[in-house]
């Protein structure tokens, strides 16, 4: 069955470009992003892994460890990383899992046979420090992912985890956020000293608490 939000991210031990990794041990208490790409030495994937490497400081700032996966072999990954670094002007310094036996692809349901029998689709799983899945995304092979959007969702998830707020449609960093329904208006007024605007009893906003 496909993984769902709130499920524990399946653990595994796999060969990667940074040696053998046990996933849960490697995550430790960090947030994590595991994301699959269809194949090495393909154009869209080259830009995606390059973009992820360029955003290294943004992921680090949020305490998110990043790991990529495809069903290619380790020597293929190692050779391809040289091309990514050269063409995308960056240095890939996160691990790429060599999932030749499809262990990880199957655990995370990353092969969608009606799209491709052989290759992983573009899946993204964001995992919290509790090892639970907080976000799943699936893109087709022909569409490169928007990593700015992925960072935006991580910001929203971390705001919810730390402050009991949610984020409205199209929210971006610095804009007002929404008090989650579980917090009463009375408690919200105490909890959010920057002020609470009561638009409706169920729609209460407050300035972003960590700004
Ligand atoms: C790509 O990364 O460019 C790609 C991979 C598989 C199918 C189509 C595009």
C-alpha cells in the first residue's frame, strides 16, 4: 500500500555515493528529504540534483538532510555527479542511493508501472524528526520539481510543529499565518503577543511568530 502522511518512513540500509547508509540512523533527529529521479545522465534530473546542491545552505538552515535515489548503479551515480557539478556549477554533497535491486523504490512506492516499469518517478518525501512522513509529492518524469516550493512547505511544516500555526494559500515567508483550530481564541491571544486578528471564529491570523 502506498505510504500516507503520518506513516513512519520505512527504514533501510543501502549503498550510496557516501558509503553504506542506514536511513534512520543517518537521519538521527533531523528532518529529512528523500527524493527519487528516473535515471542518471538525463537532462531534467541533472538540473534537479544540481538545484538541490545549490540550495545546500537553505536545507541546512532548516535542519533538513537530503538524500536522492534512483535504480542506477553506484559507478553510474559517481560518474554522473561529475557532470552535474560541471554543468550546474555546483558541488553535489548529499548521498545518492544506488537502488539497483529496487529495495528503496519498492518500500516508498516510487515505481509507477503505468508511467514506467523500469524507472522511479519523481517522488518527494519530507520526514520529520519523529520519522513520520509529513509531505508526499509525485511529479512525472518530464517535469522538473520546484525546489523553492519544497522549501516553502518545509517552512510551513516547521512553523506548525513549533508554533501551532498553519499557512494560508500561496503563503510565503514573512506573511501572516493562521492559528490552528485546536488553539482557542483565548489561548491564541496569550500565545501570540504580536496580536490575533479574528476574521471569523474559525479563521484567526497572526504575524509569523518567528520573524
Ligand atoms: C530527464 O531527467 O530529463 C528525463 C528522465 C526520464 C524521462 C524524461 C526526462
